[in-house]
C-alpha cells in the first residue's frame, strides 16, 4: 500500500511538472501569436495641396512635397493601405504589409481632385478624405468658407477613382464658436451633449446617404479635440474607428479598441520629407 501511494504521488508530481511545461509552452505560443498579430501603423495627416510656387504653412503642402513624400515612402519600404484593409485586419482575417502607412487628407479640399488623386494613381497609392458635411453641402456656417472644398458630387468623383475612401469629419462641428469642435461645454450635461452630438451624426449620415456617398465607419475629431463621451456614442452608432491629431504611431492588434483615438502626424508644409520619414522610423 505504501509503495502504491508513493508511486501515485510520483505520478502526480510528474503530471504536475508536465502540466507546468505545457502551460508555459501554450502561454509562450499565445504570446508569440499576439506579438505577431500586432502591426505598427503610422498615419500621415495632410490638408490642402497647392501648386508650386506656393507659400507653405502648417496646413498646406505643395504638390511637389506630396510627391516627394510618396516617393520616399516607397523607397523606405512603406506601403499605403486603405482604411478598409485596416479594419479588416483588426476585425477579421485580413492582412497588412510589413510597413503599412495610412494617408489622410482632412477637410475635403478641391485639391484632392486636382493634385492628390493624380499622384495616387501615378504611384498606385490610396488615401482617406475626412469630409466636413457642411462644406460638401455648400453651407455658409461661419468657418473656413473661403477654402475651395469638394461638394458631394466632387466627392463621388473622388470615390469613383478607386483611390479615395471617405470618413466623417462631422456635419457641422468643424467650427470655433461656443465649443471647440466636438468638445463638451463645461456647463453642459451629458444628456444635452449626447442629444447635440447624435443630431450631428444623424445629419452627416442623412446628407451622405442622400448624396449616395459611402462613408467608412470612421470619425476624425474636428481639430483633434477628443470628447470621451463622443467615443462611446460613436461606438453605439456602429463607428469602428476614431482619429485624433495626437502625433504617435498606432499599434494594431485583434482588439477592436485599438482602432479608437488613432494618432496622426500633421504633415506641415514647413518641414522636409526627411523629417516626415524620421517620424515614422523613430517614433
């Protein structure tokens, strides 16, 4: 009987050791798989693009600067990806290249048609346009009305090029008035804010639907001002991606939350292409 107990105890001991080894192996395998599934995604944020010579500023680049960026990205092994591919990678079984980069053009300037798309076609690249609904609707709502923006028909042409995706930049929140973009006012209740914000979301959806323009399930915060409650409301409305103006590299995984508050580097016309590449390589 004693020998039986001793033998049984030995079996238990070795079984426990084997279990520990298997546990460590599985943990290592899961960890490696999770690590393999992670992809670093930089996002470059542009605004308007102008001919040479131009007076570059923080939100304007020349066509030659944009072309130099695209060429340098290609030379550095970076490949532009679509927002659809990014979503597919996180939510399904999609794949991304080793060095993906997302190009985003905020506000929806006419230069998308005249300068951006020709370069995207020339170099087989893609980009996302953040559409301000009021601009596409050609409304005079007190902000940036001096710019040359695409209307819904122009945006349809951009989408039909096969090089452009469109996302919401809000319907009428891209303004500096009592609030900055989508920020909640200090004295505003959560209920009042939700009513205001959801009304803007619905308005943008109705305008885009009437124009038969497909919008990606994505929202770029006006001026980069992030409101935590807005993130919650957007997710409840089926939004899968939100973008800020915080300059950092994003790490994509199979966790859907990784697609919220994506950081973007503002490509100013006052810096060089080499500086842009340094952001991507060193951040």
